[in-house]
């Protein structure tokens, strides 16, 4: 007899939701993680009352009421609405691109004036079919917005020139002709009151967990513990990289405590100049409307990923898609192993999407 019905490798949202649903149905789970904490990338580190998003800003948003109700059964969410700013040199602009942005750029006051300005710039480009990210962005917003608010930020983020990036990356770029700084525009959004650790603790309540456990160093022993395995790590690592490494972009954070109550007046400020090495500064207390006498900021630096570093953003280009296809063919042949989540599926997930995927996989 095995000790557990499920060994769940990875204590992020996918693994935690899966474990929660299994426990509801009388299944016994063991959740392990190679890091020293639960929660994956949504983990928060408390600093004198400020919940620091250790792995970058996480803002929950969804239009799916079932997902919203699901997470709210574990923790109350506040009313935080993501309204980031973009800083280019000494100028500040509202995001997403909306009438406030257009007024700041051109002093236009009506949607018709803003659309005319963009159309005027696009007409001078002579681009019919966009071949890369740069051309797609230029067709969407014209030259002024592209040069000031997209080009430098994007090239820092991906470590490549915009003309060398596929155009699909920027297809979802929000452009609105209303005075609306709500970035996501989803019906439900907010931050857990008290931080994401409370959400994860609720999901994993009553479930055995072990941290600082490297699955690959104890694979045989751990596999023998359970009837089934839920694997949420890197799919290429699971198969010992037999078809090669999948590529990611990674991030580096510089966290700094400042003995002032307010540094930038907003949770998220993007720095769009190519010459500034970080892409944004996060001021964590603003996610929860904190009133502490000190503040914590995090500068976010994109970087090339190497194995052993945290993989953040899959690079879903032709090269990597051909590799992941081979790994997924192997995964489809497995019995008693479920692969799920951002790393195992090699796709970018928002939080509500990964929760939905975990619920679907469980069913």
C-alpha cells in the first residue's frame, strides 16, 4: 500500500489547488517543493507588516465569477486596482494606453482627436503586414507611443531588439479611447488581505507539505510514496533534457527598505528608457494600502535565463515550440502522472488561469 494517493511536486497555485480538491474528495496528498517555502512565485515575505511580493508583483484579476468565488472562500480580497505608471526620462504617463496617456502626449481631449493622431502616424509608416513586434506595435499605436513607452521597455524585458521578436507577443496590448487607468479591466480584481500566503495556507490546510525537498535528488524514494504524481516543474528537466533545454527569460530583484512612508505614490512604475537597466519599481505597501512608517521597494531586472535560476517567461518561438512538442509527446504516454502549470506546460499563465487549469486537470 502506498502512503499517499498523490505526490504533488511543486507548491505553487497549480499544486495547491489540485491538492485542495483531492483532499475534499478524501484523497491523501503529499506536496513537496525544492524552495524553502510554499506558494511558488506568489509567496510573500513579511517585513514589519508589509507583504513583499518576493518574485514580482502579483495582482489577481479575472472575469470568471466561479474562480473569484473559489479564491474568496480561503481569504478576503481587497479592492486594489492595477493602475501602473510609465516613466520616460522625466515624464510620467498613465497605463494602459488610454485618453489620459494621449492627453499627456499630445494634449488631445477627445477620442476622435487621439485616433486621428495615431492614424496620421501609422499612415506615414507604409507597413501593410507586420513582420515583427516593432511593426505590430507601430501599427497599433503609432511612433510616439512606441518610441517612448514600448520599444525600450520591451527590448529590456526580452533581451532582444524589437525587430527580432515575434509580433504575437504584443497583440494583446490594451489601447482604450476612454479616460480609464484600470489596466486589466476585469470585473473582479484585488490582493488577498494579509498577502498571498493566506490563500496558499487555506488551500493546503490539513495537507502534508515538505519544503527544501529536491524531487530529482530523491525521485525513486518519493515516487514510491504515492499512487499518482502531479508534476508542476520544468518538463524538460523531468525528461533529463533529452531534446534540449527550453528557454526562458528570468528576473533579478533588488529589494530595498526605505525609512520613509511613501517612495513613489503607486504600486507599479515602469521605466521605459533602454538606458535604465530595470524595467519597473514595485512599492509593495500600496498593494494593501499600507500606512507603515517605512516602505519596501523592489527594482526588477530582466536577464537571460540559465539552468538553476528561476524561469519566469517561456520564450514561445519556433525553436522552443518544436522542443516542447517532443516533450509533450512523451508526457502523453505516461500513466499515473499529471503534468500541469506554467513550467510543465511551458506557457504563460495568469493566476486565475492556472487555478482554472488545476481545477480542470483534477476533473
